[in-house]
């Protein structure tokens, strides 16, 4: 099996912020291609128009065409698939929650809010910068990122395995590619999931209109195959607590697959889960949801379990973590809400 381009899952889907401009207060309405020509050195109108046609120019996080007219205070960004910086990582003294370490690898429990590697305007403060500080000579994966075998999203918490040697990198990458590693996530999703368990299959590729999102495509020629197995753990009426096990590791896989079947992750802003998708119109309910969002100010997703064969000893390694406090707090609010309203209905 060729693992040269599969060491880290789905890296080719990354977008990197190359330019960011805030339109000044006194700006008159002006086509964005003309606006950017005045700001970007050596940029031709043709190149800017091509970037817009490819969906690479965003205004306020939404892709726009070259005919869009900028207005004061618009935030204009240009996102491209190649990084705008050199492959140099300056070490940063950022604490890491290391659960296990030996000569070949280490296990990290990543907190929510930490970006795994530079990109999307996050060029400092990432897990990679922390690894560079705490460990010397970590092996590079195919994208020149030290130690990374896989990754999880910025606002997803949980387990990551880091390779400390070239042999460990290759061995672990083969396991992830061959789907022999064990990965279990816990998620809170909108809606009452009908089946107690199920499997979601559907190719995942970048969204045709919003390149900050991924989407499921029925056409087998678009995207890459993705398989997610889910199981209901607890029902709270308007939301459901589930476990997800991955066979594949596509970008945003659980977030995209669950939205595809009508159960967007709770408070997942990128995919619309920060809106009230299920429930009542009562003011008290809206206030309850707002309190839940404050308790869990991110998507409700945690990489809870990770299992793999040790690259040196061949021993089966399995690690498990507790849900972080913010998810526990949110789930407890829903549990109390569900129980109190069930009791009210029984009394009626």
C-alpha cells in the first residue's frame, strides 16, 4: 500500500488564508476585482477573476464572484489550497495534556479551541508549534508537519496520536489508511434520531458554493468515500447523544454525515447547528437553548476513544477519555430539561 500521500487524512482539502482586507469606512461601491487590484502587488484582474470563479475569494466568510461590489467594513479574504508561508515552525511553549508517551509515540488529549496545524489564518499557537517546543526531531509527514498522523478540528476536543519516529509514522499511517484503527467520538446532535443505530455512507467533498464547508455527494465520481457508524446513547427529545465510530477519516466527516441525515451537531456554527433547529417557540425554551450554547460554546463533538497496534511491540493500545466539562455541563442541562418535561407530561 502506498502511504506517501495518506499519512495525514485529507490534507488536500485545506484552505489557507493568503490575504485579508477590511474595506475602509469611506469606500464607495466598487467591484471586488478592481478593489483587490489596488491592494495586491502584481495581481492582474484576470487572476483575481479566476480566483473568484474558483470560489477562493470571500466576503464576510461567504464566497463571492468578481462582480460583487464591496462596501465599507466588508471583510475580504482570499483562501487558496497552498500555504502562504514557508514550512518553518517556530517552537512555542504551549502546555500539552499528554496521556501516554514512549520512544515511538505519544497520546495527547487536545482541548477545544486549539488548532492542530497552521492554516486558515492560524499561523501561530497551534498543536504543531507546541510539539516543536516539547519534542526535537519529530518525523515529518507528507505535508511537512511534524509528528501528525491524523487530526481533529479546532473546536473538537479529544485524542490524537503523535509519531516520534519515521517507523512509527509509517506504521500508524498504514493502520489509519487500512481502517484498522479504532476511533470513537461522542456527539450531541439536533433532533430525535429515529434508529437506535445505523451506518451513514456517502462521498465527501468540498461544498460547491461554500468552500469552508464539506458536503455529501451521491455521484461516486465526486469526493472520497466516507463511512460513519452511529449508536444512540441517550435521548433528550429535541437532541440526541450519540456515539460515532469512523471507518474513514474525511474532513468534517461526522459533522457532514450527521447533517446529511438531518441531525446537525449541536452548536456547530459552520453547519447551522448554532440555530434552534428543533423544539418550541416558547421564550423559556429559547432562553434554555441560549444557556446551553453558553455552557458549550462550540460544536458538541469529542474524540473519546482511540485504538491501534503499537508500531514497535505490536501490542493493541486503547485509550479512553472522559467527556470535557463543557460537554458534560451541556448534556446535564438537557438531561434535566428532558426529565422535568417528561414528568410534566405524565402529570397532565
